[in-house]
């Protein structure tokens, strides 16, 4: 075997240098003041969820209408009854022109599948078939698709867009960003699109069980105290006064009413308070007790909106600002589907403040073309900037039309604003800027803003807490020496944040200090043992440190948790090649290619396998395919030159 081919095999450990997306560390400072509420189920730690079917026993009429709402239909098993999609041949095919994959959804008996395939000269050269377990979305706008691998949830790459009656790439998978079958469904996503699941805490995307739809207790709070009192015969006549065993949103202040809705209908950059999770908000709380939600603010572009930004848009409206009493349930009955709500209900909500006298100054001929109602003109349907092929009601109530330049063009980025807390602290604001950078806009000026806010409270927070945020900022700048400088002030065992441990490990690894990186990767894997990405990093670093047997144990653990984890299959293929277990190595590498047919290191390793097996034509084909997809890969160029 030539030296370069040997080099190709040994450099598998470069896999460990791939940087993970790091935007899921969400911890911010919080007010530790003891909170109280007249509603008994808000802060009682013994109060627990009883499930919608328990509520149904006493409230069947409300249940029967609620399950027809968008919330009631938000999430369910993948069945033909649940799906709103068209599976006819002329509709059910999606082509990703950037990555050159086709996707075809289909039913086999009562099971939904999505097939990914690629063709060359009419021959199928790649095919992966993935069973779909869940459909998310009511079907009013979309159906997206989720699958489970031993409880680890991932999103499939295609969505059905109901309004335009078409299949296309899922939101965020367009324009070369198709992550195929690897996008994790984490707790932030799941806790808005569904009832609270049984989540494995030390993971990113593992669940024990899932609800099927947003349920009663998401708006009314845990129901156990209420059920206990009713079962004991303690019945309250709510026509005369509140039943304080369970929250009734109608009886809350306007602010607390809106806090319930904006838990999910204020989609933005959610920064959790320290020690909080996405499961900790209960109706009756201020949302700021758990998290602060920031939105980017721009000069101009007033019609640019995120699909689930209803509360943000409403709070920009004069109706909200001047009335002091406008909440979501001013117009909406959450127990009734929007589709079943008479339009007159919304118009009456306008008239309740503006009076029934005709105050409209628009020309009558124009009014007649616009249904002659308030809603059509002042709350039209807009396209959303985050979800393609979808139009939703714009809750920014104002006169139209506006100047086109104000409406459509972004003149300047003004900063981030919290829409559920007028005075977030500086560290929370800094974390919002870091998150915005990681998720949406890799402009390093955002990190400068984050460092500015961190410095404002530099002397207030303990050094360990501050180090975590400075480490995150400098990590994003690829300033690994600064990360290591801050890490040197920390005690490994004092770190309880998995992302901080990972970032430190990555900083050492990127500066060619694999032995120093190892303990930090290991710490991340200990804190979050069910984060398979952290486990894979740890295993890859073990290989780099020459601890191959320990690495093999880590990768076997990963595949026990999720047999379809691509990198673990690649790494076990490499390890078994080193051990001369040729057939076993090929099985792992072949599966890795099916799972991720364009991965550089997988293709290099299987090319080495083919070369070792005297199948140089196949080795050349692998390397040629690699260079077609990744033309800058110098390692593949050198190996291909050797083979020629």
C-alpha cells in the first residue's frame, strides 16, 4: 500500500475536528425571589399533569371542539387519517437541486415512508428508505414529518405545504442547507408543537413517550390538584367565583394571559434562565421567570414576519399599546378552531373598542373588494420569512398600504429586543446575541455586542459563570487560545454545563492538544450521556489519543442507542480495518455510506477498504464522487493521484 493511501486511512481521526453546531446552551441569570400565586397549581411542586383524557371526563363539550383546533391537531402518529398530504405521483416527489437528492413519500399499507434517492444516467446510485413515525402540524398550513430511532427524534427533510398543495423541502432545509435525516427534535421544538413529553433530561433529543397534540394543561396548568378536589366532592360554582385549584386564563391579568400564548406564539431567540428548562413554565407565571424571548429589530421591512410571531406583531400595534387590555383571547376562543370561528367574532372584537359606528375612511369601492371588514385590510395574510409557501394573518394591526420601501426593504439592523421582559439583564442579552449569531446570522459584530453586554456585568457574576459565556463567545470567533485561557481558571469537576465542556475540549483539539481535549470531551459526555454527538466527539478523541479499545466501546454504545448514527458506523469501520476485521469493517462502512453518501471521511475510508481489497476501480469511483461533492479535499486528490 502506498504511503498516501496509508495516510488516508490513518487520518480518520480528522472526523473529530468537525465542529458541532453549538446553539443549544441556554442558561441565563434569573431572579431567585420566591413567587406566589392565588392559583394553587402554579408553583406547587407536587402538582402534576393528568392528561387530556382525564379532563375530557368532566368537560366533554370543550374537549370535542378543542381537538378540532390547530393546537389539538398539532402532533400525532403518522396515519393516513392524520396526514393532509397529497401522495399522487404528480405531487409526491421533491428534488433538492443543491445536494442532488430526490425524495418520495409513500405509504406501504398503513406505514408512511420517505425514500431518498439519487440517479446517474437513469441508474439509482443511492437509496435510503426511512419510516416516518409522527406528523407535526394541524394541516392548516403544513405537515412535517418526524421519525424515532430508539426514542431519538429527528425531522425528515420534506414537508407538505397545505395552502399551496405541494411537497417541498422542509423549512430550513432549502438552499443547500438540507441536513437530510439528522436534524434533532429538541425540547424547545417539542414543547411548543405538542403537549409536554416524557423527555430524557441528559440528552438532546431522546424521549420516553410523547403526547398527541397540545392539551388542556398547556393553558390551564397541571390538573392534579383540581382533579383531587373534584374527586373528593369539592365542587366550586365558577359563576360566583374562581376555582383556584386550576388556572382559568380568563381570570388572569392581561399580561399573564398573553404570557400563556407567547410561550409558543412568540417565536424568537429564547434564552432560558439559569436552572430552568422548557418544561418549567406554568400558566399563571410570567414567562420571564423561565426565559426571555428576543426578536431582531430592523429599520424598514415592516411586513417581514416570522410565522409564529403573533405576539410580537400584536405588541407593535397601537391597539395593544394604547388599550392596555388587549390579549390574544380578546379575539380568539382557544377552544374553537379558527376555521369554525365566525368572522363576525373578530369584527366584533374591533367594534368593542372602536365602536359600532362606521369609522372607516376608505373608499367604499375599495372596501367592497376587501370584504368590507376591518380584518382584511388591517390584518392581511402575509408570507412568513421562515416558512416557505405559507401565508398567515399578520397581527401587526395598522393602516395600509404603507410605503413600499418601508414595507419590504431592510434598511438597518437595530438590535435585539425582548418582547416578554422590558428590562432583561446584560448577561441574558449577551446570550441572545450569541444565540442569534449561531442560529441565523454569522456577522461577527453580533459577538462584539455580546462581549459588550458581558463586560457590563463582569464584576457581578462569579467567574465560573462568566467564563462559560466568554468561552462561548471566543469559541464562536474560533479564538481557541482565548477559550483555553478562560478554561485554565476552571476546575473540570465544577463544570456542569455540557456545552462549555465540549467547547473547551474542541479548543484543545483544534490546537493539536488531543490529550488535553480528552478530559473535557469526556466531561461533556458524562454530563449528557445521551448526547450522541458529544459521545462521538469523545470517541474520536480517544482514537487520536491512541486509546482505540476505549473508543470502540464508546462507538458501540452510540450504536446501541441509535443504530443509524452515521459517524459511529464510520468510526467502527475504521477501527475494524485496523484490527483486520475486513468483512465487519465493510459492513459498517457500507451502512455509513447509505446513511450519509457524501461524507468525506466515510468515502475516504471505504476507498481505502477497496484499495486494500484490490478493488482500485471502486476506490477511484469513491474518490471521484468525493471530489465532485467536495472539490477542495486535498487528501482525496492525493489518494486519487496515487491510484492513477
